[in-house]
C-alpha cells in the first residue's frame, strides 16, 4: 500500500474544497512503529486493497491524520496491522462500520492514542507534602487488553538493550479455532515486531469507544483457561482489569485506569523488579538514572553496621539516626542483612548479597521517545508486585533478626552475656523477686554498653520494629479479596509453573503467623510493638486455613471438600481459570522433571536447577526434583501447623476444621499413600487402626515410643527421669512397676470427643512407611527408602501433642488417685516422644542446609532470559544471587515452622496443668534441659541451632536456671562477693586487673567460671523414716519383700547442682564412703560435759538400697548401722555412722575439651589435670574440682 504525505499546520486547511473522507486521528507526532491500517467489508472477509492504496497522511503539530477518499462508499471495517518477526502480520479489529467523517477543527470522529502502560508504587509513609503514589514503568511481563469482554491484544513487555520499553504482540488468531472461539494453548510466544507504544482507539464515529476496553498487567503469561475465565466472567474481569478513563483528563495519576501526560512525569529507567522488592522506596531507584540509589543505601547500611560495631557514642548516634521518621534505611532490612554479612566475612567480593547492591550504571530515560512524541501513559494495576514487595519487607526483617541472632552467637563472650542478661536481667522470676537482679548494678547495662553490644540489643530492636511494620503492611494488602484474587494469575498456570503460587503462599503463611512481640528469642520480655496488626494477621490466617473459608486464597491452596475428604475429582481437577486448587495437577508436579526452557516462573526454574545439583543426596534427578517440590508444600503445612499451635487460645478455637484442609492438600500430593488417613475424634478411632506416631501395636508403639526407644533413653539419660520413678542401685530396673496398664483408656474418656487425631488402618501403606521412618536418621535415607511425604512427620507431632492434651484433661477431671498412677510414665513417654518427633522435624533441615553452601559457587542450567524479566542487572550474577536467595526463602519457611513446633514441645514440657507430669519448677527445668540436649545434638549436626531456636546453648541453660531460681534453688548457696568480682573484673566489667586476667582474656574460661558461680553444688544429708509408706503414697507399688527391705532405710544423701540446668549435657560422678563416728562423753566431775568426736572414713561404701534420679542430681537411700552405746564409770561412748561424699560434674565443652565442676575459686587460674583431680581424696576437704559433704553441705531438713 502506498501513502501520500502532506503537511499542514491546521486541520481546517482545505475544508471548503475537500470531498468526503474517512479520517483517523493518531495522537502524537511521527510514529516510527510498524502499524498499518487495513480496510475490510463489513463481513471482514474481503480486503479493500484498492481503497488502502489511496491513503494519505497529514502530520500536524500534535497528531497525525490518516485519510482515505470516501465519496458515496458503503460502511467498512478498519483493522490494525502490526508487522511480524515471524510468519503473517498481526491483525486486530479497530473500528467497525466506518464511513465518511467530516473534518473537525479539534477532535476528529475517529481517534487513536498511542500509550505506554505505567503502574503506581505506593509510599507507605510519605513525608508531608510529598505524593503517596509514584508512577513507574510496568515490569517485564504481559499486557492484556480486552474489548467488549474478549481478549483483543496480548503483548509481552520487555526491555531493550538501550533501556527502552518494548511491546510485542501475540498473534492470537493462531490460538483460536475460529474468530470468537476460546484460546486453545497455554504457551503463546509473541511474534509481533517490537513497538514503542500500544495503540488504543478512544473514539469511533464520534462516539467514545474507550469504555469497551479493559486492561491488565501480569508478570506471567496467563494460561488459556485463565483468559477464558476472564472472558466469560465480567465481574472477575472488572476486578482484575483497569477500565480506562477519559484520555482528555490526563493528570498526575493516583489510581489504575487514569491517563497521564508523560511530559509531566519524571525521567525513569526500566525496572529491576527483583532488586526493587528489597528497597524501601523502589521508585527512587527507578527515577535515578545514575543507577547509584541502591548502592548508596548499601553504603549507608555498611556505615551503620560499622558504627554499631565501634560501640559507645558511634553506636548511639547510629541508633538515633535509624529511628528518625525519614531515615533512609527505614524499611530496608535486606540492606542491613547485606551489610551485616560484609562485617561477618570481611570480604565483600565473595558475597551473594553484595552483587545486588552494585551500581546499576547510568541509563537513559525509558520514556524519552514517548515524551518527545507527546504520547500519553495509562496506569495499570500490578497487584503481584505490591504483594511481593510487602512480603519481601517482612521476610527480610525476619532474616535480619535471624542473622543478628547468628552473629550474637559468634561474639567472643556471647555465652556469658546471654547468661547474665537472662538470669540477672528480670527483676522477678516465677512471680518471685530475683535475688540476682541487684548485681547488675556492678556493670554498665545501658543499650550501648559492652553487654548489650555483644547481644546486639539495639540492632535487634530495629529488626523487631521492621518486622512489625512489615507484617502490618503485608496484612493491609493481603486481607483485601481483590489482591488475593490476583494470585489466580499464578494458581491457574499449568505444569511445573503451578508451583509458583504455592511458593508464594508458603511465605504468606509464615508472615501471617509471625508475632513480632515474641519473635526475638533473646529477649527476656515481649517487644513493645503494635499488637493490633498481629491480631489481624492471626485472624486472617485462621480464616484462610479454616474449612468453609470465604477467603479466595483458601480455595487456591486447598482441594475442595468437607473435613479431610476431597470432593469428586472431576469437580476440582479442571483448570477453571479462577485459581482454585487442582489436586491431580498437584500430584503431577513432582512426577515429571520439567524442561527449564519452557518455564516462566522463577521458583520453578530455581527448583529445577536445584534438582540437577548432586549435593542433594538423592539417587536420581527425578527424586531430587520431587524433594525440591516437596519443600514448598511441606513449608505450607509445617508453617500452618506451627501457626495453629501458636495461636491456640480462648480467642481461636483450634479444632478439626482447621486441619482438614491441610490433610486434603497432603492427599492431593500423594493420594495413593495418604488416601486412607483420616482426621477423627480420639474416641472414634477404629480398633484395627493406628494413631500415627502414638499407638501402633504391630509396630510396638505405645504413647509415642517403642520399647527400644524407652530403654535407649533410660540407658543414656537415666539421671534425668521425672520425679516419681525409683530404681535399684545396681541396674536400671524400676523398683516396683509404674504400671502404665493402670492408666485409663484415653480413647474411652469423655474428653476424647473433643480431641482429634490423624489415624489410618494398620494395614495401610502409610502405616508401614511410618514404621520404617523410625529406622532412619537422615532425611535423604528416608527419601531413598520410603515414599513418605514430610507431612507425616508433622502429623506425628500433631498427634503426640493432642494425646498429651487429652492426658491433661483426663487427669484434671478424674483426679490424681492411685488409679491414675500410670500418668507419671505416660506423661514422660509422651514428653520424650515429643522430643524425638522434634528431632525428626529437623531431618530435612540438614538436607537443605548442606545444599545451600554448594549452591553458592555451583552453576546449573537456568534460563537467564527469564530472570532478566525480573532483573536484567541481576541476570548477570546468576546463579548465585537468585538461586541462593530463592532457596533461602524456600527453606526459611520450614525453619520458622520448626521453631514454632519446638515451642509447642516446650509448652508440653513446661505446662503446669498436671502435677503428675511436673513436680515443681525444679523438675520442669530438668525436663526442659533434657529436651534442650536432644534437640541441640540434632541442630548442631546441621549447624543450624541459632537459626532454628533463636538462641544458643547459653540461652537454653538460662531458661533452666530461670526456672531453678523461681523455685528458690539457685540462690541457696550463692555467695555474693565472687559473683560481684566476676562482674567487675570479667569481660563486661570496668575493674579488670592482672589477677583476673583469665576472665577478661579467655571467653570460654570466663563463662566456665560464671557457670560455676551460679551452679553451686549442694549436698543434703537427712534422716529418713517410714520410706515404704511414703513410696506407697506416691503411687509406687511394693511387694512384701521390697517393703521389708526398704523399711531398713534410715538415711538419705541428696547430691544436686544446677549445672544440669545450665548446660546441654552434664554427668555426675559420685563416691560414697561409710564413716564411723565415736562420741565420748566424760562423766568425771572435772569434765565440762562436752562430747569428743572422732571420725574415721572407711574404705567400704554404705549399703545403698535405692536410687532416685532428680532434676538436678541424684538421691541415695541408705541403711546405716544403728548407733551403739556403751557406758562405763567415767564415760559414755556412742558409736554411730554417717556418710562421706565426694561429687564431681563434668560436661563436654567442645569436641576435644571437658569442663569439671565445682570450678576453682575465682581468683585461681587453676586448670583441671586428670593426674591430680580425677580421683577423690577422702582425706582432704575442699579438694579442687570435687564437692564434699562438709564444704557444700546444706542444712539438714527436718
């Protein structure tokens, strides 16, 4: 077609002599885009090429007029043709039923506006006088334009090498069987030539036509089903799309659908969306053509970190600056994490995080040509970026807090600092005045003192505030239904890309479940942050997880159904385009390793890359892919389970309706294995079914333990059994049965109706798989030998917890009579089962933790073009930045869930609802230390203890000592002056001198001496009467022979030390010797009547008839010879017996070092030597490293 060019400065030129013409007005100056008008008859079947060849173009000041002679011609249809890079050109209908149009002086009857789509970024905390919304270009992705309800154009948005936006059309006619028919393909590559703008008709034959259009931006290409759904559902389409307003009312925009004059907008660069998610004010980076904004912020974060490390006034100034309302780093936890990593490694070049903060380089104005040609911009909504940005702020804040906690554990005197802070910081413990609190006056304790700089208290406070604000901002957006509905873009994807929605939802659950007030595990009290938004977050999460929920996200995450049963698969598996859960597609994801070239979501690409990484120790790539996919679903289920556990209270009635959806999701993942599992009330479990993790007669499982596990624990940890069990001194055989069989049937109790458990038939495949689970110690072994989703481990923890709750209820209602004596052992079994279950919850952590280190340096196949859509600059840094960060996000959900599940286990331990399970604060502290030890051994093997638990070993021992102090134990033997000396002359004191150099210069020695001061040995000698009666009163059954034997007991030696509450592991070594005491009283008149006592320590040991493990030591019940009295004329001699005691505690300090207690005097730089101190000397009192009954004797109890 030929075009005749003419130039005119006024549209009125030639009006008098001009014949009839069809005039189409295209706004703006010369348009370089490859657009052509095609004219058809009204049936769109016959092209009017003869008429097209007569076209003329008039270029005016602010528009172009395209004209065709129209003398007496019939009505025609006008199409827009876009040149193609491949195959036929792209053609779309433009105007229908056009005819001659009189030339107008200003507004022609047919008008087209070339537009560039923009979106808005909202400032959550705008300074006075500054705008709330900031227009920026859309990200790489797709623009969808509907006309009269039908998809009219689909354009891919990319960035050119010159830093300009480019739009490429999809030839939609290739994917419709006939005009008006629905799309028939999910993958629709664009073929149109790159355009600088998108042409939109706004007027047709003097009537507005812009009202017929609806536009939307998406970060992914919609599936065919998604497009069909929106074409057929006007309500959903209007919710997802923006309806353009009047282009003649262009303004500074503040809402989607508004037009803007590009000339009124600031210069801006193309998007780096992945980077922008982690910036507090991403539009500032977009409006900064120099590319230095993010790098400048990173520099400020590094300077802030250096100031905190310097301490004193520098730290104080940094903290004050960080709290300014307009502080540049407010809302930038990711930058602070990167700066913290720089400080930790002292080698910036090797950091993954730093690559993201390098200068972006100078860029040209992405809107320069649009601005020059006078085109307009049209604002579209980008809900997924809004969600991702706010989600990233909360997740980064959590990561900042976790990283700070890790760095606290790396400080030289961290153990001492944590112990001082936790033990001496609280003014009250257990409702009683803390006797140690007053000693804090001996050291500086302000926020920037040595103590709090070691604990990074000020920085942790900043992290908590960021976490609270991040959660608040996320709740404000995700609680809006229209924002949740936008997630259907992801949940309606096909194949491996379907995982993206679940990957995002995993983090949703994690953020909504957060409690910023208690997130910092190093604090001794709740953080003072806003509680209302946390309550809103928790309420929203419970609503999303509940059966029957009206939240859109619920239908996307969980298969439809009632309770734990899914509806007929035919109703739920079809992709309806609204994002609802598709069970068969969930099941299929893990069964086929995807081709990364066909993927379009970052999570799927990263997981596929991980599956190719052999550090994930599974035998095949398909297994690695399945394991990688499982982390997403496991994260959702673990985080949900943990959240529900945390939220259980009078406010939230946590019952079966909240667990049914989770089980339906698990069944969707593996219906063959999990199809038989049901969530039923405890009283309704069929006789031939098993309660997973609690009871399984064939598997030898009762109350959560097999007999082998019980015996192994007795052999390894017999010293830490709960009060109430007594053993023969020469074996681990209980003295008298604790009689579990006498426990009431929990399933038959009335309370069992309200408690639900996961159960399955004894013959089911899942039951057999669970039996095998207990044989393996590593998650990769499990994955290679058992087809077992990780959800089974969560089920196990859930069942054990509920069984314990039921035990509490039953005992509370039935009383603690001898009929329920088995509760002692039952409660202990459930407690130990909880611990072992928590260890199994950690199994997969080691798998992923071990993988992350290798991923940092290992390159695997990943689609750089895909990543360039999210961040062109970061695509150059692949795979280190994106892959490592994605993996961190995947794993972190699981880790955070494990933290909450461990809290659940500790709640079982420390609950005060049943005296049969906890005999006072002392026993509770011993039980807590038992679990701390078991969990720490597992966590340490994965090098993840600080991340998982939020505190180091010192924090756990501090919990134990806090309970002990609350029970009035630790202060009994406390000697103030040595503790004061340690505080003054130790690492945090101001009076350090050469005499105490071993305190100031050796962190491990300082901590050892501090523990020694706070864990004084105590030896109590007391007489005993009527022991069999007391045992019977405590529910211990004795036969006649045992009763006669124990009636001989007349003496008790109790050896205790709080060191078992402080340290993860400690062992007591005790030696007892019989002592003969002769008391002679003279009867001579000249005598003063005072006895003369002579003691002689025998080489034989006393007759110990009974041993009782205590929370902090051991008790020995002894039969001493009866006193013998002889009288003569001048004197009376009494020959009696007592016991000499020597006790020593030792603990593994590191792989190659042990420490021994009692520790030496504080001013003695004495070290333990096996040659000198491994054996007790009964001829010496106060022997170093040994406690004796004279030096450490407590007052005898009445």
